[in-house]
């Protein structure tokens, strides 16, 4: 599953929409050497701020496509949330701790900057072609391809043939509409006013949540002297009540905004908790907001779309390169749907805390936080944001779970720092390659990998990595990459010492083996690929 040059005659994968989901998908497919056609109806990426929070999982994806170094200077890393009662008392500080995937868990960013950097990054990939200023008018699916009919602003039309088409075209998706797939769930009558400020001095790098039923307000941090304010409308309050210029200035002043700040954007939105009942029809897929809409309170809408792209990209690439059969693609929705719903439920719960419906509801919420302090384990669970659903699949493209792999089976593998043979300190993914990898934390790599590692490299393009404990000398093993742990992986893997983990290209654990099973691993993987995807190797 490595970066294989695309065949000149291979049909591209068409990605409709250049928001964060579509741009991430195009970058990932380009990194896998797949031909891509990115189609966007607008002449460029967005100029207005939209999403404002990017999590550690998404930053890990940005690392995988090579934009992380360019992106980090424009990010406020590791922010938390301070919750305030109507009398101004801070009754809770939620501050996520640890960096299990290599980055802080919550980070503020500027969506136009992210999209611009992702678009610029596409120039690195010779297999990616972009088409801005053309909209998808319709598509026609055949047995071997999909034909997309495009139109520009002048009325000119053209056709593009593609192997697969992925609708990343947002909540009003043309792709989803043509498929005849609705969004199921709830659109809430509750309205919020969004105000994005520039030239705003930010003495508080964290989110301030004013849990006042008279006017709930959320103030979110941003990079480069930007900040977002969100104010909740009352049920019977007309939009004009908060859109008056003087009302807006008064609201901002009462919640700490600078008097000389510039309003960049203001908008009224209703939030949604809706998911499409199907994310695929034949050769056509949905991803991001085209497939699901998440309330904004947990900051997971965009991040869920990036997870979709990460899950789907390597599968499309593997099928396109002929490594596996198209049966692999059936696991996309199976794996992603449950996690999307868990994020929606999290956002709804957080919304009830941030915007209490009454004084009594607010008092009850504050009382619960006060009680938490009497139970330190429960307090840590909430105040360190451990309640965020962990990325994990219970079914999908996975080997059967074993007793040895119970802890990590189907989970996103942790990413600590390791030291390479030439002394460089790097994040783990930098040594895993782009495809499948087998990894073991061991002081004796010869005993684990000796004799069969080269078979995996040659026949299945699987990278074998032995992570040596600190201060353990390493002896070269043919076909095996040796690195030293900085201590973080040993801590994360303490429940499965000596185990060999099979990592998918998206870094989820597909299966776990014990050292005694090592010689049979190549055969097990071959049979699994054949049974799960329909290609025998």
C-alpha cells in the first residue's frame, strides 16, 4: 500500500467539493499515487472563517499529507474551556491533557488558512488535477466508471470520466440529492448568532463559556488576534433583535471583546443532528457534511469529515492499485457511522451545559460540577475531557479479536516519539510508511521478525518496525526498521507487552499477534485479505 505511481491510463477519482473534507481526501489520494480530479464550483477556497477547532486526530492526518509544519504557526494549540456562572464565578475548567496521537487534543485554527495550505499542497502530487469554477451538474454511473457532467459560470459544459466519485459538497450536497438520499435526524429551532472578530486582544487563550440562561455565550480563541463569539437567541426573539449593530457592540463589550476589534463575519445559524441513511451507492460515496451534520458544541463537525477522508482514501487507493478487491470499500460506512453518532450525542450533551434552558437547569449543572470534586477519578474523567469518544471500530476491516489484542483492537494506534538509527527524534508515523505496518515493542527484534519480515515487504509491501525500549542496543534484522522508544509507547502498550500489532494505513489496529504466532503471520494476512476483499495473492 505504499506510494505507487498511478498508471497513465487509470481513471481518476473525482472529489466534488474543496472544503476541508474534499481537500484532505484529494491530498491523501495524491500521497498514495492515485489520479484525482478535484472539482469545486467556487473560483477558490473559502475566505470566511467557518470551523474554528481542529483536534489531535485531524492534525495527525495533516502530518500524513505533509502540511503540519506549515500549519502549526497558524494554530493555538491545547486550549481548554472555562465555564462561568451568571454571577461570574468560574465553576469548571475543562483542560484536555496528554498527546496520545502526537498533538494537543484541542486546537484553534483559521479555516481559510487550512484550506489554502491544503490546496497549495496539492501541487506536490503529479497525479492530482484541480478544476475550480466548475460545478457538478449531474453524474451518470456505468458498470466500470462514473461520468460527471460539469458546467461553468458561462454555461459551458464538459464531461469527465472517473473510477469513483466522492461527494464532499456539504450540507446541500448535489451528489446526495441526485442519489435521492435524505438526511435523517433533527434540525433544531434553537438559533445562535456567530460573530468573528479580528484585531482582538486575547488575554484568555481558552474558550470562555458563559452559562447564563438570560443569554448564553461562548467565546472561542483563534490565532493571530482573532476570536469568535456565539450568542444564543431566545425562542421567540426575531433575528433582527441581535443583528442590530448597537446590540452586537453591547453584547461583545459585556463579554470581554476589545472596543477596537473588527467584525469580520456575522451570521445566524440553526444546528443539526442529522445523518444520511446510506453513504454509498455503487461507485458514488458521500463524506463530511454531505453525509452527516453535527451540532457545533464539541467542535467535531469538520473533524468528523476529515476522519471520513482518512478512512476512505487508503481504501480507494488500495482498490485502485489492485492490491485488494472492491469489497474493502463496504467497510467505509460500517466503520464511520457509529463514531459519527457518538460525536453528535457528545455535542448535544455539551450544548445543554453551554446553553442552559432555564435558571434551574443551570443551577443543577453547576451543582453536578461541584459534586465532581468530591470524586477525583470522576472529576478527571470530565475535566480532562476523557469523555470524548475514542476512535474505535467494533466491526469492519479487522482481523478477529484475540485475547492479546483486546486492548487496542480496532483502535487508533497511539503516536509517540521515537529515535531513529541516525539519532533523529520523530513522531512514529514518520517511520511507518504509507501502507500497512507490523509493529512490536521488543528488545529482541530478531526473535520476533527473523526469517519472515522480508516476505511481507516483498509480497505485501508491509513495513515491519521494531520499537526498542530506551537504552536497548539494536541489532539489524533484514527487512525490519529499528527505532528506539522515548517511553510514551511503552506506557501506551503496557497492556499488551511483546505483542505484534498490524496497523492499517490509517493507523487503526487491524489485529494483534503474540510472538509465538509470528511465523504464521504472512499466511494469516494473505487469507484475511482474500476473504475480506476478494483478491487472492
